[in-house]
């Protein structure tokens, strides 16, 4: 059976928006493809105009959700937000198919990820009972690991299981059992939600980190979110850990991709300015001025101007001077 996959551009992130602060973003609709008669992937055909509108909304909402602000559009309603969420899900599915297309140098790694992803797709997500059980195991394991660190700081040596059991007032077999169940829970959660991690990681490719590094950071965020998951609130684990996975990936990109690292406060401010710039560019069909961006964000014009300067990529000292290929900026 032939599988037809389409490749669409991933959601614009903070780092793809920063280099293009002075130019409006241009969105291109995916090329029309003939939809197969099967609806296994759950992808419905929509018009090109709807694709363009939903793509703009998706980009703005993604930036707004990270910066903690809200982006409103003319005529936007709850139905529009539902369409945007469906659009993001379709993009993640298409990005997952695109992530399996690798270069010759990464072919072996790509085949390995493809095998893991296909296995997780066959297995599916965990049931609500399994989510609650594995999350509880991770909480118990985290409590023992915290005690291990406290004891290690005091005696400057890693404590044994007997010392941990004595400090926690537990049986030694109980401590070993909790640690064993914690390891098994981590492995099962990672295998079951690897497909979700990869679908999010593919949206941040070509931002300075390889796909393997993005998946690794996303898996760390997945476990961090699973440890804090509360099943009594009524939502699924996949819904809760989505933010944790994205947060871990964005933090890794911000810490490892810039030569001069921005503080956390400025990084979020640059992201908010980039989101407002893209929103105004789409509405006005031109590059907005500093005054217009400052009015929308309710901040000083000098702060907006400084945000643009901080968002620029550092210039390499080895860069050749224009017209003088033999000269560089280095003195």
C-alpha cells in the first residue's frame, strides 16, 4: 500500500521569528495532494484560504502561549481556536513523516528512530489507569532520589540501599522495589509517548540542534512533566506533558544555539516582541514601526528597540568584509 505524506512548514518559533523581525512573514499553503480514500490519519481536506488563515492563527497562538500573552484576531471565536488546534495536530503528524526522511550521514540513526516510532505507534498511549500508576511510581522514586542526594551531601558518598531504607524508615526490599518500578515506569512512558516527543521536536529542526538532541531534551521534559502529573484533575497525560516537552526543547535551544546567551527575561521579551511584530505585519501588510509595536505591547519604545537589537544574531569576527574577501573583522 502506498503511503502519501505531505510536508508542511513547522510552527514558527521564537528563533525563527527573531532573524526576520523587520520583515513580515510569508506563509505558503501546502501543495494540494490527492487525499486517499482511507481516513486512517484523520486528515480532512480544506481550502487553501482556510489553510492560510489557520496557519497564521497557529503561529501567533504558539508564540503567545510561550510568552504568556494572548493574541486576538478579527472575528476569532472558539470555533476558530478549535480549527487552529486541529491544524497543529495535522502539522505534527506531517512533521513526523518528514522527520523520518534523513540524509545519508544520519540514515542509520533515522532508521533506528523510525523503528522506535513505529513500535510506539502500534502500542499507543497509556490508559488512564497506567498513567496514574506510572506517575505515582515516578513520584516515589523522586522522593528516594531526593533523600539519596541529601545523604550524599552530608557524607560525601553515595548512600547504600540499607542507609536509604534507614533514613526513610522503610524496608530495604521496599526501597529496591520502588527504584525498580520507577525505572520500568520511565521506560514505558518514554516508549509510549516517543511519537509525541518526535512530533514536537520536528517543529524545531534547523534551529541549531540536531533532531537527536531535540528528542533527548523532549524526553527529559516528558519525564519531568509525568512526575508532576495529577490524574485526579481529569486531563490526559499527553495533554499535560505537551507544555513540559516544548519547554524543555525551547530551553535547550536558547542555551545552546546562541554564541552570546540571552538572559531568560530578555529571551521571553524578545519572543513577545517577535510575536507582536509578526501579528502586525500580517494585519498591516507592511513592517510595523517601533511605536506601533510598543503601543500593542504597552511598553516603552526604547524597550522595543533594545529588544530588536538583542534579538539579532552575533556577527562572527571571521566574517569577510564586503568587497574585500581577504579582510576580516578580526583585528
